[in-house]
C-alpha cells in the first residue's frame, strides 16, 4: 500500500466546507483548516522528503478524488513545532517510529440550525436534522455510542431527551463540570427498532451573550488596489494569564486580556504566465495560519487529548493542561493579471496571415492560364440573349384540345348573341 511505499508514520487529511467560528461555537472536537489540509510524519529512513511527498500527494489525490497533487513546494511548509505525531513527544518519536500499527480515524463536524426547517421551533431530532434515524451500529466497531452534551441542563432543566439514554455520566475536566447522556446504539437497534434521539424544550430558550473561548484568532487582508497589500492576524487571549503560542513561528507570549496583532506587507506583482491558476481573475487562496498553544483551563475545550482517539477517553481525562491547535480563516488575494486574450488574438492574426499567404501562393502555383481569342468569344450581352432565347424555346405549348374547346365556346356564345330579339 502507499503508506508502506512512502514510509509513513502518521497521516492527517481534512476536507472542509466553510469556516468554524471559534468565537461563537467554541472549539470543535477536531479542528481543521478551511478547504483541504494534509500533514504527515515520515519515518526517519526517508531521505528525499520532497520526492516522497510528491509520490504521496499523487496517491492520496487519486484515492480521495481531489486535487491534492497541487500541494507542491510552493504551498507547503515543514514546521518544526506546530505539528507532531499524536501522543508522542519529539524525544519519544524516534523510539516509536518503527511501529507497524495503523489507526484510521474518521470524523464529521457540522453546525446545524434546527429552527430553519422546523418552523422556528427549537426542538430537534435525528430524523429532522439528518433525514432518518439510526437503524444499526457500525459493523466494524465493537460498540457505537452517541453522546449528547447536557451541560446546559446543570443550571436548569431546559430540555428533555427521548428515549431515555443508556447512561448519564458527569465528569470534571480542567475545573469545568460537564455532563453527557450516552446512548448505546447496538442496544436499541438489535431488537429491530430505529434510534431517533429527540430533544423537547419545555419553553422557548432565550440565549444570551456567548462567552468567548480562551484563545481564538481573526485573520484578514489589508490594503487596497492592485499594488500594495498586507495580511494581519489578531490573536485574542480572554483569560487572565500569560499564554505562549506557536504561530508557525514562536511568539514570546500573549499578555493577559490582550490582543496580539501579527501582520506583514506584500507587493502585488505580475507572475510568470505559467504560475497563474486556470481562473486567474478569481484570485489566489492563501492557506490558513495554524496556532498551537497549551491552555491552563478546559473552558470551551472539547477536543480529544493527544494520547486519545475516542470520546470515551475524555471522561477519564484528569489533565491540568490542554493542547490546542486551531486554524484561522483562509484568504483570497487578488493579483494583477495580464490580458490572457492577447495570445488568442496573436494566434488568430498569425493564422490569418498564414492563410492569406498560403492562399496566394497556392493560387499562383496551381492556376492554369488559357489563351482565348476575342473574336470567337461572346460578350456579356450576347450570352444573355442566348440564355433568354434558350428559355423561350423550352416554354410549354398550349394543347390542341384546349384550343378546340375555347373555339367552340366562343362560337356558341356568338350564336346566342345573334338569336337575341331586338327591341325598337
């Protein structure tokens, strides 16, 4: 397989539609960059990383039917601190690099407004959100579970679930209490019934201000016109503590209750015509920035620990520090583009010149000249007279029967007119 040929230690591929709003929604279980992102760790025996990377992206591009083969040296980096194998420190990575175990993790993250297709009602169910309930568990998994976060009900009962969950579990993570209702999918579907988890609110819920997570970022383009521009990124720290971060380059720290602005300027210049994408006027996408840090609190933190692969392991997480990796927005930069219609015009002009020149040469070299005697050659007037006389000779003649009938009709008419009485 391709991971054996390319000597992979770890591979992460995400394909995302849209942007995750950390300031409003908190942290997802698996943070991902807008668009497509691929990052891997190769084993130490890989010597030519660039060639192995090219082979890998071509193989993955074919497997997932995506244009990952465009992830070449111009759009990739080799960071030293932002990424590392899951659950391994750089020191222990070398000792564990010969492991032959393969772990496949698939996740789907989405945000759904249940009131849009429900007549502005806040009640929801699996059937209403996804179109159908759960009819079976994953055939490859020993157990399939559905976790419903009931933390908002700790302060006051706002909604009830049906059917009753298999179990409810409350745990403390980083000083924050969280409660989950857990459904064992196999127990409900093994008897032939479908599992349609539904939530019903006792009264309409009035949502207030949503508290911002400890660290989030906002990235945008500055400048105007097609000459000069810039990129700025604001990193927000909402807790009263210093937080060191890694922004593809180490920053000293984030001051308490502060906003750190990272920006740089660039000049919009013409590129080589081979460097423009097929839709050059659409612009150029700039990859999202990656921010890595260690949080001292679990507020808004729902991600898995580095040494965990299932949500169940969160329930026994007694850590006091939490590794966070989040992605900023991807940007679309407009660069000056040449007039790509000029090559078409040049091709048309060159073809026209060649066609005219070739036609003239072909006409001169293939035409046969014949000497005509003016005395024996008829003029235009003589030709027209000959054509008219030829047509006159071929005009249709009136049949004899029709002529006889017309004569008889005329004679009878004259006879009637002769026999008419006269009045004096």
